[in-house]
C-alpha cells in the first residue's frame, strides 16, 4: 500500500491564547499539523533552514517583535517562509509592504474561519501553480509549441486530448474560437506533432490580403501573368509541400478563392495564376476562424462543400471566461515572461488584484490577459501589482444563455439549467465585488453551498 501524504505543517503565531486554540482546533480538524508560538521571538527561535513550516499564520501585533519585524528578520536571514499575516488594521499599503517582505497575503480580524481556510488552501494551490510555472518557464525554448500552451482546466484537457488524437493523422483540421484564444499556437502544436513536422509550417492570414493578392499568395503566379509579375513566384501551398499550411481567418476568404481552395483539397493540385501546368502538392491543411462557419454557409457567404472538407476534425478553443480556473496559472506564467528588466525577478501580485482578474469577463481572452499583465508590470515597475495597476477593457455586453438556440440544438435540460446556475453565481459574485458572503445573500443560499457550487462549475473559490 502507498504511504499517505504528509499533512501540511502550519505555525500559528499570536499572543492571544484563545485565537491560537481556536485556529488549532479548526485547522487540525481540516487535516493540518499545527505548531504554536506566542511571540515574534518564539517564531524566530523555532525556524531555521532545516526547520521551516509549510506556512506561517502570524499576527502583526505581538509583544517583543511585531509580525512585520519578524518578516524583515526572516528576509535578512534569507529564510523563505511563506506567511499569512493577521491584522485588525488592513490596508493596501500594509498588503504591499507585507508582500515586499515575502508574505503571501493578510487576513483581516475579526476573521471567519471558513475564509481563513479558503485563503490557506488558495496559498497551497498557488504553490502548486508556481511549481508548474517553473517547469513551463524551463520549457519555453523547447521546440514543441505544446510546451507553451498553459492551462489545466477540464475543457483545456479536452483540447490536449484532441490534439493528441489528430496530430498524426493527415485529416484537415478546423480550429474555432474567439479572437485571442490561441488558435495559431494550437496549429503550431499540431504541426510539431504531426508526420509533416520535418517540413515547413507556412502561415497565411487570409483577412490581411485582398482577393487578387490572396490568390497569388496561395497559388503563386507565372511571369507576366499580370502587371508587376516580373518573375515566376511560388505560392504558399507550393512552399508548404511536405509540410503544413495554416490558413488563419478562413471565414474571410471570398467565394471565388474558396472555389480554388476546394480543388486543392480534393485533387491535391492547382495552377499558378496565369499558368496552365498543374502543380501537385502533399500538404497538411489546418485552418482557423472566429466565425461560425455553419452560419456563414446558411447566409450564403461560405461554400457548403468547402465547409465539409475543412471540418473533418473540429477543435474548439474555449474562451477564457469559460476556463477561469486557469487565470492564476496564466498570470504566473506571464509574470515570469514579462519582467520589468532582463535581470529582474518576476513581479508579485496581491490577492485583491488576482480577484479583479478572476471577475473580469476577458472579451480579448488570453491575449488580453497577457497584455494586461505586461502593462501592470510596467506600471508597478516590476514590484507588487495591485488593482490600481490593472487597466482592463470595459465589457460592453453580458453573455447570457440563449434559450432558443439551446432548444434548437437539443441541449439536455440538465446542461441548460447548469449553465444558467453558473451564470447566476458569476453575476452575483460580480455584483458583490467578489465578496462570497454577500454573493450568497444575493442568491439566497448558504455560503457553504455557494462554495460547493463554485467548485462544481470550476469557478475559483
């Protein structure tokens, strides 16, 4: 039989014996091992390089040495001890100072035991995320782009599984998803894990070129085929022979070019603009769009036969608002990626600022989050990021369940009700500005039930 994992060790430091006893009883009941200290000096005597708790839960106001002084001395001794401070005098300036000295966060007194547990569990989750981020950072220069896809939410795990299943096939792949969800990175990952990985990956932004130029870009042209065609030029399909061609924003392609693309997919050959000789190619085709191509077909803007040719394998990337449990991992990743200076350590972020990120709707998805973090690092000069450093785009519309569409798609009633319930919880949290107790009151439920529902729907607690 395998060994049970050791319980996390927490040192509770407070000069009030009642608070120590209360926290000991509650946290031991939650599976933690608890040690106590009455003063700041007792904390320092108990901690050295060989004996450090997994977490120090410490009051700021203690006899002999304050909690902030203990933090300073631990920092001077280069002892990294994760710390949660308890104080009756919470303020943003205190939070910044505490985090600069190495604290993870602070808890305001009088506290609710459930909120203390929530903050402690959030810290240990943060530690796990930090470990993952370090591994990701070490892999950033790896050849495989999949090492740069960040996320461990349930719907992202489905994306990884789909990539793994389809990468080695020769089937055409259609990647859908809103702008900023990472469609190009997924295309790179499919190519890097495919049988065409030794060949080139050729990318074409279909929306960036007018129809006349796009046709020449895709299929090339013969010398003299049009004004300015001074030499023969190979097109992107020809350059992608024995490799992959990625057609981004395929929904912007005109019907005329769509017809020529269909022939390439069916016959594996084409003629250059102004030419009569067929050019044969062996190319893996991956496409992407932020449009609903089925709707485009119905509107007469996209060829139905081409849609079925492209939609052999459909891979949908979820918007960031549907994978909010990935926001903290992504944030840590971007804090390491965007440092204030080449030799600067990663900036830190307060729990208050992280909650702002969790509540935002992210219409620009992962790309918007990365831009927000990069900007915040600059505004905070690489130090501690608070909510005042976050410049987020205004959300101009709320996204609610489209009942008519759900019925038309024959979505089971249970799934629709779950989606409605999730949106109600998100809206309550938004109106309560992240306050769980207030959100529970708005919904008319107990806070414990709210936490259970948040975990059920993947909403960060």
